[in-house]
C-alpha cells in the first residue's frame, strides 16, 4: 500500500515539474524563435512582451536592438549611396579637368621644328596642379606650369580661373611680367579664401630660339643643353599670384639678365598654408631619366 502511494506521489511530482518546466521555458523558446527571425534579417519582426519579469525585459531589449539595427542599416545605405554619387561626380570632374588640359599628342603635328609633351596626375580626384601650352602667334610657343594652394575641388576651381586668365592675357609682343601683374590683380579680386598660385610661364621664339619667361614663386626650371644634360636654371622667382595686390613681376630671357627690375617687396596678405616645396633636388633626378636628357 505504501509503495503504491509513493509511486503515485512520484508521478504527481513529475507531472507538476514537467508542467512548471514547460511554463518556464515556453517564453524562452518563443524568444529564441523571435531572435532567429531577427538574425535572418527580419528587422521589423517584434518579439512578444507578455511578461513583466527578466524574460520580458530581455524581449524588449531585443526589440530595441532590432529597431536600432534597422535604422543603422537604412542610414548606412543612404550614406553609401551618397558616397557613390559623390564618387561618380568626382570621376566626371576628373575627366573634365583632364580634358581642359592639352592631352592630344603630338600637339602640333604640322610643326616639325619642335615637339612637346606633358601629363598630370593629381594627388586627389581633382586638384590645383595644371599645365598649358599654346601658340601665341605663328612663331611663338607659350608654356605654363602652375600649382594652386590646397587640394581638391576648391583648388581645381581656382586652377580653371588661373589657367584661363594666363592664356587670355598672353598676347603677341606683350611682356610676360605685365601678363602676371594683370593676372595677379584679377585673382586678388574677391579672393576671400586667400588661395594663391605658383606659376611659371615662358614663350619660345621659334625663329630665333630666344626664350622669355616669368616665375611667380614656382620651382626652379631645368634647362637641357647639348652634351650637358639637365641643370637648374638659377633665377630669382617673384611672389606668388593672388598672394598680394600690387605685386610686380620681372620677365627674363634665356642667357641674359632680367628685362626689367620691378619686384615690389611688400608683405603678403597671409593665408599661405601649403608646405614648402621639396627643392630642386627632388626634380633633378627625374629630369635625367627624360628621353633626350643628354641634350641635342
């Protein structure tokens, strides 16, 4: 009799404990199912919060996490799309800027007495470095090498202005110092960002071989003489363009002194933040690797 009672009691205990265990674990199993939905990317799915205890708090925390993840993914998608749009626009800007510079070679296929080549690789998608060359008239070839302070889109926009002004004001017979004086005056107008340009311009007389040039704070030019290779051509550079109103520039010609001495040594308006150039040593070695470096 006592054994039968004991067995009945054991059965009741097992039944009660099983029911209690199911009641205790059912919310956890449901929460696990909800979490699986979230982990599968269903971030709109919400776990049912039916209890006011730790399990209910855990379900509410998972709902908050899912909402945060959903918002983060939407924001990330929007930012990624914006970056792709900006990247595409910068790629277009890069091609536009490159197309503004002479890029078809030979540049003057009908002229046999000279040849010229140039290229540019900006540090960013767009930048302020630029070059140009053009015929001033039938017997004079102009070349321009310049660099705008700063990088990126602002420098690229200022580069377009500088390039256009230099070319427009380089006319037959005009002194290059006067060209840079006028370009400097125009660039200083409304230059609220206090940007500036270092520039070198030269004009080659194709009949006499005379080379006239002006330097506004740019690198020392290198000249190649027959049998001697490239060597720096020591000249006194003028002040940068757009750096100070009223600056005067002196033009030079190859093998001679300045045509006139008229540099105005006044203080700059400030705003020049670019680091100093690397000096002529950084340019001298690449020059010796240019085809025809021995001079002809």
